[in-house]
C-alpha cells in the first residue's frame, strides 16, 4: 500500500517553523502574551477569585493570540487592518472618475495657434 504526502502547489504559502512547530511571529506574540497575562492573573487574583483572574488573563491575552494566528489572503492582521482603515476612514467614499483629456488640450493649443496666426496676418 502506497503512502502519499500532500505537497502544496504554491510554495509561497509555506512558512518556516522555529520551535514547537510555530513561526517566529507566533513565538514572539505568545511570549508577549505570557509576559502580560501571567502578572495580570496574579494582580486580579488579589482582588477577586481564581475564576475571575483566569477570565481576566484570557481577555488580556486574546488580542495577542489573535495577532499571532490571524491571516487573511496571506496578510497578517496589522496589514489587513491598515488596508481596512485606509479604505473606510482615510480615503473618500465617492471618487469621481477624472481623466486628463490630452486631445482637448491639443485642440486648445491648436485654436490658440490659429488665433495667433490670424491676428498676425491682419
């Protein structure tokens, strides 16, 4: 019986893994999440119960996990958000279709030339 290995056709999607089958980006984000989340757990535990502290830690760590894992069309989250903010907030919604009519410019120059020649003959 033959064993088959699936090979992706597009090698640009293949990412190199560093440790524990995670990319460098994921390792950095998870490390930052742990650096922020663990102290927040102990700080919240002083005020409330362990359950509340655990939920608070998860809420603090989730944005960094999402930043590490989310990818759409090959773009990480911050690039996708930058494009979204540009399209929605920075650029105008209505963009009128404007062209430079070079033929109209040539016609105006030709008309001015005719007028100049006509005045010179008089």
